[in-house]
C-alpha cells in the first residue's frame, strides 16, 4: 500500500499551522480531503489579497 507522501503531509500541516495557529496534532486529526480544502482556502485568500494590491 502506498501512503500519502510524508513531505507533502508536513507541508500541508506547516502551511495550515502557520496561518491558523492550529496545533500540528489538531491538523493531523483532519481527514486528508479536509486538510487539502483548508490549504486551498488559504491559498485562495492569498491570491485575492495579491490581486487587490496590484
């Protein structure tokens, strides 16, 4: 069985923890699709903010 790449998992956890100040343990308890959704939402916020400053 092939698991989720460990490097990608750490990247997702760090990204969410940095922006939301959630504990790594709380983030790790999320299901993978939920973590990906939070990463996408944070990225969308960044994109909108960047577009507003242009």
